[in-house]
């Protein structure tokens, strides 16, 4: 299960292996800001408050764009953070810089 918390919309949806947090937010009409989908703008930045272990490791784009402290604190880029397993619960809050 994936719980997505956008600016105004919150939904619980099925976590689909191989899909990104941003893809699932858009698919389920959760208000999730983004501009590029390539990991460079960081408008899709989010905080994983539960289930970080169910996501693939941070990509090179995330390592380049986010500070090490952010990654250690559970921040990811929604366009880059891929679901690696469907079992368990993942809770993600959209947390752009602006």
C-alpha cells in the first residue's frame, strides 16, 4: 500500500512495482508538483515517512540534486524513487523546496 500526501489531496493506492512515486501520484490524481521528470528540477521532492526500505536505492540524479543529509532523512525525488516491492506500507509526503 502506498499513501500519497499531496498539497490538498491524500490517497491510499496500490504500490506498483517498478513505478515511480510521481507516476503513481499522477495516475491517481494526487496534486504533486513537477516540471521535468528527469531528476533535475526537484519540484517533485518528497519525504518518505514510512517504508523507505520498499523503494529502490537513490539514483545518480537524486545523489546529484539532494544533499546527503536530505537522503539520510528520507527525502527523495518523486520522479526517481521507484517501488521495488509491493508488500508493506509506504507513506510519502510531497515536500518541495518552495
